[in-house]
C-alpha cells in the first residue's frame, strides 16, 4: 500500500466516524419531543358562571323610588333606580326603558352608573339626567336587569312636562252655505290642567256662545269669516291656526246660448 492509499483510508474512517456521531446526537435530541403539527392547537377557555340561588333570586328587587314627577319645560330632570346584588362576582347591566323602548344616552340624555361593594353585596345605582326637558320627554320610565336569564323590572317613574297647552284638535277650513249653521271644534291638553278654550271670530273674542269649551256652534255667516281658538292654562296661552269659512256661491244661470252647426 502506498502512502497516498494509506492517507485515503484514514480520511474515510474519520468521515464515517463523524457521520455516525452526528446521527446519534440528533436521535438523542428528539427523544421525548412530540411531532410537529402545522395546524394551530386551540385550547378551550373555561368560562366561569355565577348563579344566584332560587331564594336569592326571588328576593331580588329594585329599591322603591319616586313614582312620578312634574317639571316645567327647560328644567333638568333627574331620577334613578338601584338594586343590591348579593354576589359581587355577578356583573349585570341596568337597562333603562321609556314607554317600553330602550332609552339610549345622547347629548340630551345622560345615564350615569355607580357601583359600590359592601360585605360582598354590590349596590348598582343608575341615574338618568335629561337636560332642558321638552314635551317629548314626557313618558313612563323604568329599569330592567337580567340575572340568571330572568328579567327584573323596577317600578315605573311617570314624568310629566308642564308647559303651554298642546292642541290635539284645531278648527278646520269649511265651505258653507250662506246663513247655514255649522260647528267648529278645538281641543288642547296640559299639563298643567285645567285648560280653558276661548274662541275668536275675525280676531275678536266670542263671548256669547253657550257651548262646551271645545265646540263652537255658529248660527251662520254671510261672508268670508275666520275663526281660531286660544288654549289657556297656568303656564300661558297657545293659539290655534285660523279656520277659513268660505261661502258657497251658486253658479250664475246660463244665458245667451247659441247653437252653431
């Protein structure tokens, strides 16, 4: 064997030894290692559910609050509801409703929430603030809360807005025959009540009618006439539209008829 052949054999032995050592180390590094999976593993999250006992649920009610309020237009309305939850782990939400429709906060209506915990009992207080109330804010308000899939409701709070009378019926235009009787109607409501109706004929107060406040009997007119009504209460006066009473005029008889062929 020549020297070159001897060196070639030594190099082959060293290469084989290195390859065997690398394979052994790779096998040891994979012992106990799970096979890789290209798909993500989803680990379900445990959701803790807290339920009240039947007795606690039956005793759960909103606290008494104001039953009604009367406000003048332009003033601030403020009212609230509250309830004690015997388990502080529960975190329900109070929902306000007006006339059985959900009441949402906006620039005009503010809803504030306050929660305090004492000896494991959470007191939830929800307050509604209405800035510069108008007649549209009048209605019946109440709170709702859902516990254990059961809905609890507070006692209703009736909000009345006092202002000028609001017309529910106004006099209407009519076409009448000359000197033929007819009736006009006008109705208005508060609050505040009572509301008194006064009639005007061509802008002049009618003082000689003996009808109910909302109805005016007119014995007849012989020319175009306008009627209106005023509604009075403690806050002031509202004036209705003017009703135009037109006189029916019979068409002139036909004369000087000529027939042409």
